């Protein structure tokens, strides 16, 4: 498991949080998703690459930016 961290500025409400959580779960059922809505921060613990996690979040309609990248 690697912790991937993204800033997602267009995640604006609880519905966005649910959508992103579902997208991550669909991509990686063993992954864990931790979201801080106020900070627009998404942390995903997954064996998959950050690129694949970012792609899933993008496909769900959001714009993830790698934290620290
Ligand atoms: Cu929303």
C-alpha cells in the first residue's frame, strides 16, 4: 500500500466526496480513501499507482492534482 495524496479543488460538497470515494472503491476494492472536504484533500492508500488513482478521480469528473508535485 502506498499513500497517494491529491488536492481536488472542484470537490465541493458531500456528494463529491461520495462520488470520489465510490470511484476509488471501484478501481481498488482494497484501497482506503480518506477525504478532508474543507482542505480539498484526498488521501488514497492503494497498491495501485498514483496515476491510476488520479485517472479514476478524473473519470469521475474531478481534477486531482498530486500533492507536493
Ligand atoms: Cu459536490
